[in-house]
């Protein structure tokens, strides 16, 4: 082997190591960009993120969507469910999402619903659209001195993102169970 091939081989190895380090750093930076995950990492050793995509597009000739969901993570995460976050991507027309409001009955903290109602007339057809990702944060290993009520406080925030945006006049008592998808959702296009 001559010096040029050794140098070339070393350069390729260094470039590959740099790409791997950049990818790993980029993944950590991506995780660190989420403010809820960063906040929970201050209180817990491990955060396990799961998600469920929601995509409804209801036209005048379609049927209304009134669905209650209860999602299951399989295989089960090692930690406990801390926080469910609703990330709205697109909302148009007559729609609602979140946990069951008190005026519609007793709520279950693991069940949430969506409501997408058709609207318009035969001559003026309009659509109602609801597209979002529901993010589940599972936590494990509380850190010493951490706020023990951080999960309850985050879920109790009076915002649609924390699940308190359901304003529809009806709720489905039929519960649809589905599996969560492990990890973060793909970025919206």
C-alpha cells in the first residue's frame, strides 16, 4: 500500500465518522427541539414518545365523524403515561377534538374524541377537515427534586393542545381502540 491510498482510506473513514456523528447529533437536536420533551427530561430519566395520526376530510355528501379513541402502545412502554398532546396540522370548517368535556358526561383520561361535521348545501358544498398528530409521552425514572405533579399540570393546561378544545355538542360512547405508532411522526408536507 502506498501513502496515497492510506491517506485516502483514512480520509474516507474520517468522513464516514463525521457523517455518523452529524446524524446522531441531528437526532438529539431534533428531540431537543420539542419543548414538552425537553421539559419532561428535566424531571425524568427516560421519555418514550408514541403518536397516532388523525386525518378526516368530510364533504357535504359524506357522513359526519364522531369518534372516541382509546389507544394502546404495543409492546408496552416501561414507563407510565404522562401526557397526551394534540398537534393540529390542519383544521377547517366544523370540527372539534380532545377529551370529553364535563357538560357531556364523565371523562376517562385515556380516551379522547374527534368531531368532524359535514356542512354547506347542495349548491354550496363545503368541506370540514381535521388533520393532526396525537402525541403520547411515557416517562420513567423520576429525577430527585423533580416536580411530582408535572404530568398532571401539563395535561390540565386549558388549551386545545392539552386536550381541552372539544366544543362539539355530541360525543360518541362507542370506543374505537387502535395501536399507537412508536416514535415521532414524520414532518408534515
